[in-house]
């Protein structure tokens, strides 16, 4: 069975991590064991980079921040994602290359063409089959994040206009490649979002893995 690469994108407090877990549970119920990972992070090297990146005490300059994101990505793609997809697994990744275009591109103001080149190098050209965008007004997302247990990270603490630029860039990216992106309204109830995520993913699963095929 060919693998399927699904990425989850969105602003702070968009609820995407909850949806990663819910989608994984639905896949398992079909007998599919998905690989679940995240960015930055997902390997011992990349988790070390993640700790550095999200530490509120650190102040990497924008280019250093972007290159650390790419370092984490290069390690994850080479050692986790490519082997899993080559083995035919369904891979769910909480954030991927589009996060860099939105956060370091629109948020920090780094040139988009430069980031595209870095993304291509770090990913070896590996692109998602489907990208789910959990679109939410930053004021709602940040409020949710502040109410959630656990400390906010360094990027959560950026001002609202930073998060508004991130959101706008995500929506532009989605418009420019509609076959890959699915835009979801992340202010909806988690159960409704779960159903919409399922609909988007099931349509892209290889035919033999879909529930109707299994019943036949
Ligand atoms: P995390 O706590 O995982 O946040 P979230 O639940 O919102 O995904 O922290 C990841 C942070 O890193 C998040 O603020 C977005 C940021 N980020 C970038 O700025 N660029 C990137 O390329 C990636 C992958 C993440």
C-alpha cells in the first residue's frame, strides 16, 4: 500500500494537536497504524533543536530561528518520514514546511523564495499529500492557549499582528495550491472538526484502505 503524508497547520490554539490524536484513533479503528510526529522535533536530534527554539529565555535572530527549523526538518525527513512513507505508512505530522513559510516568512519577514529553497533542501523535495489548515482568529487561538494547561512557548508570546500575518500567509498558501490544502474552521466544535478531517483524509486514502472497500 502506498503511504499517505498528512500535515496539520494553523496558528496557536487552533486545536490541531487534538485532531492529530482523533484522526490517529479513527485510522487505528480501520486497522491502519499511523506514524505520528511533529515539528520542530520528532527525533532525538530534532527534539534537542526544539527545546532550543521554544525556550523563552533564548533569542535566536530570525535567520538562526529559520535555519534551526530547517535543521530539525532535515533530520525528521531523512530518519523518520521518508523511511516510513517508503514503507507505505500513513504519516501524520503536526506542522511541516508550511509553518516556516508562515512564521519565519510572514511573521519574521524572511524572503519567501529563500525559505522555499531551504525547505526543498531540508525535505529532499518531500511534499505532503494533504495539508489540513486549522484556521482561527488569532485572538481566539491565543485566548485558548492561555487558558490551556502548560506554559506558552516563545512564539506564542509574539504580538497579535505577528499572528495575524501568519494566518494571512497560511490562507494565501492554501489558495495557491487548493488541491493539497483543506481549510477548516477551527472555531467549530472538536467533534465537527474531527468529522471534517476524516472526510478529507478518507478521500485520499488508497482505495483498498477505505472502509467501504473493507466491507465489500
Ligand atoms: P508548539 O508548542 O508545538 O505549538 P503548536 O501547538 O501551536 O504547534 O510549538 C511550535 C511552535 O513553533 C509554534 O509556535 C510554531 C513554531 N514554528 C515555526 O515558527 N516555524 C516552523 O517551521 C515550525 C515547524 C514551527
